[in-house]
C-alpha cells in the first residue's frame, strides 16, 4: 500500500501547481487542471482500496474476532460513521475543495469550519481510517489492523503539511480582501 508515497507525490504536485500554475496552463483552466490532478488521485484510491480488500481476504483470520457476535456490529458502526464523514466532507467541500482546488486558486468563500470540519481531526481522513478499521474488524484480519495503522499514520503525516499550507492560502485570501476593502474605502473618502 503506497498511501504515504502517493500522498507525498500528490501534495508535491499540488504545491508545484500553487507556485507555478503549470497544470492550469497546460489544461487551459484551473478547474481542468484540478480535474487532471483528481484523476490519478481517484485511480490510486480505488487501487489502494482494492489491494486492501484483497489483502484482508487472503490473510489468516483472527479467530477471536470471528467468533465474537459484537464484532460485525462494531465493524458496521465504524463503517457507517466513516462513510458518513467521508460523504459529508465531500458534500461540504465539493469536487474542487476535495481535490486541492484551493492550490489551483479555486477557493471557497471562506475556509470550512462547520460540521464535519468542526471536529479536531480532518473528517475525510478520519472517516477513511474508520472505514479501514471497520473492514479489518469485519474480515477479522490482524494484517488489516496493521494496514489501518499505516493508513492513519500517513494521513496524519499528510495533514502536518497540508493543513498549514491550506490555512496560509486562506489567510492570503483574507489579507487580499482586507487590502481591497481599504483601497475601496480610500477611493470613497
């Protein structure tokens, strides 16, 4: 599972776009550039998920989890919460907000802070991690727990780079708006 390496490459590409605007130029607009970056993200996410599921099914099972009646209930609960967070996050951010649109200059009116983005950790990454954990429990897979830890860790590391950069993008936007308002006030005076 190349999650960490994929995220590093995606984050590097998104930052490269932020500074150079080369994808936007190459594809004719920021939106098309964002879509072009989204395509490999979606591809690698699907590939990762298929690899994860295949790995869980092919590995030895944890007997204790297979025999515990509560394990399927717990797995179902984790999957329900995880999918709710992922879907709601996507719905809240939209396509470009989900796939680094802010790095392309496609900014929302303001940084999202309402649910599910009012929880301490990134809800899309948390939801995805809960989905992996739910599947590990569902398949009673010890390897699934290890892989879930790796996925969660890679999301945590990615956020160390992604969150401050996104915050800076929105701070720049706020400063630009404040400067424009000051200029407008000077002209009106």
